[in-house]
């Protein structure tokens, strides 16, 4: 087994619009707080090679990832199905969707070039490696962002709207598992893969107009400085999970620096504890096309949704839009917009699901934001000793909310393209895909 690693800056040295928070605010960057990167690892058994690319970006745009995968494949001969491009889901990175902006047209072009160059470099860097792995639960680093209020209502992220009733409990516990895989090369622990689940967006609150790798950059710097290794982070099933709680007095962290350091300390503790050897056998990749049924169940509300959305677009008053939608079961202007947009969708859409395995280590790649409970289901059902769930891989279909998310009528369900139950069906498909990879290895 051989492993290669490469990292390259993708920090724009010019002003760009920043992504995150839908289109509630247009933010041009005014400074770089810290650098953002594209990181790639390549793993080969001599016959098959897989490449995993993780970007310090908000999302994965399919046209961009398709071109990147195609070009890497052309340059290296590695099939596109063996090349995955994911992101850490920052809310302080260039808005790749905003192609009306000349700065983004420029950025997207430079981004593809950087990803290709960096991934090819990771292949060139390959040398023999062994691996060890560990996982443990960590407290206070992630929280499910749906709340039971004192008045009994269940509410999600508030988008600045103050609820009349205080939040008293989270609707559920997130998957608190932190996973690390440490690859040793030339007798030295060299490349560390970290997998956790939480929206990494704390710096962006105090530094609204900054490009920053937020908590992820701080964690990486901490671990690399302390242990002299190189870190690649994989975003797990974070769809309903935040890095900090919105319940008063529940946070130990005042900013992204203190959170990132605590995160780094948790990673360090795992790496310095009991690490189990991980057998790295043959490298496999598998793909399955899943046909998802789009959600048109509330198309009857279209006229009301159009009115709510038009009002919000005009006065930008979120609370007023929520009030206007209330009598019709329209939860927010985002919900209204989703109802409008979904009427244009075909009845069914295809999603590409991928899995890799390297001996006892497996990866499931999801092209959407997955709820924590669905990620846990995949990890628990996987026949592999160590399974990493990677979300926002190759594409961002936005949220695919769990059944519970739909039952709570939460934001992620309101804006989900697909019908209730799709998230659970997908989780089952991932387990089946991992079983297929497992039996053919
Ligand atoms: Zn998100």
C-alpha cells in the first residue's frame, strides 16, 4: 500500500463574494484572516489508485468537481469514479455559485487548476505506508441544532430571529465520534485523517467579511505543530449539527480559536492514546446510482409561497415573512422559495453514491448534507472495521433531512428536494454499497 499527500493554497488574493447563509446577505471579502487550502491524498495497492480531495470551501459545485475529476483522470489515468472531491463546509470561503461576479469566474478557474495540480502532486508523492486508527466520543464539540422550546415548540436555526420562548433542550444527541487514521511513512507518523461532524462556522460570526478556514484551520495548525504531521479533515454527517450550541451557558468556547484548539487537543489525545493497527489491503471503488423522488407534496401552497417570497424579497424582513407564511404552513421565506423551486424539478432525480475501501478502511461519499443519525446508521451498518462518512462529495444537493427532521418540520426538511424517507433509503443504500465493496475485495 502506498500513500501520497499534497496541499496547496486556494486563498484568493483579491476580493470575492463569500458563501453561506443562502442569499440572505451579500458579503464581499475585505481581508484574509487565514489561508484556505485544497488537500489531496492518493492511496494505491499497485493495481488500483483512489484520490480524495478535501477543500476549505463551503460547498461542492458539480460542474467544477466534474471538470476537476475529468482533468485529473486524463493526467493520471485514474478513473473518475476513483476520484472524490469534497469540502469542509466553511461559511467564509469564495461563493462558487456566484458566477455573475467576475472575481468568482476567475476564482473558479484558478480553483480547478489548483485542485488538478495538487491531486497530481499527491499521486507523485506516493510511498509505502502503514496505518493505525482510533475513535472515541468527545463532549461539547457538536450539538444538534434543533431545539425544544419552553413552550413545547420545536425550532431549528433561527437566522437571527429571536424566539419568544427559551430553548430548553436539543431534540437529540449528535454522533459525537471523532475518528482518526494515522498513516506512517518511512517510520514516521506522517499523514493524519480526521473525521468529525459539525458545521464549522464560528470565526465567520466575528469576522463576517474575512476569508478563513475557521475552526478547521485552527485544529489542523494545532495538530501539525504539536505532532509534526500533516492533517486532512473529512466532514462527516453534519446536516443538523453545529459546532456550538445555541442554548445559553452551554458553550465552553468564546471564538473559533478556543474551539479549534479544543478540537485539536481531542485529536492529539486520540493520536497519543491506544491506536489500533489498520490492515490496508486491496483498494476498491464502487458506485451506485440512486433514483430519488422529488418533493412536490406542498405544491398546492405555490401561490401563497410566491406571495411570502415576494414580500421578503422586497422588505427583507424575515420575521414578517415567517408571520405571513404561518397560516399556510410555510415556515420561512426559504421554505417558500423551496416550494417555488421544487415545482420546476423533474419527478425523479439521480444521485451518484460512491464508496472506497482500502483493506479494513472504508469511505462512503454522499453528494449532500446528511443528518447525523443517518451517518451513524451507515457507520454502524458498515462491515468494515473503520468507516468514514464524507459529505458534500462531488456535489451539493443541499440538505436531505431525516424522517425526524420532517416530523419536526425543520428548515432542512422544508428546503429538502426529496420526499420524507429518502435520507433513510440512502443510508441503507450506502450500507449495501459498502457490503458489495467488502465481498468483492
Ligand atoms: Zn450546511
